[in-house]
């Protein structure tokens, strides 16, 4: 699954740690999602979408 997480985070000048704290996950989890090594759970995907005020489909796309 591809995602725009890194771009969205950079637009807000947030570090991976900043985003992790806002989402209640580890920095390593943010890194794994950004690099495509880990697909987020549905609840985490919704938290990400809510945080960026975007629909899930605007952040995550199928390969």
C-alpha cells in the first residue's frame, strides 16, 4: 500500500516523533507505515485521516 504520510507530515513541519505522539504510536511505527513496511490497522488509518482532516483514500492508495 502506498501512502502520502511523509509528504503530509513534511507540509506541517512535523518530525516522525511529533506525528507518533499525536497518534499515540511509536516513532518506529510511523517510520514503518511511511516506508510501506507496515500497513496500519483500520483504527490507526482512521486516526491518521482524522488528524490530517482528509479521507483515508486521500492518504492511502493500493499499489
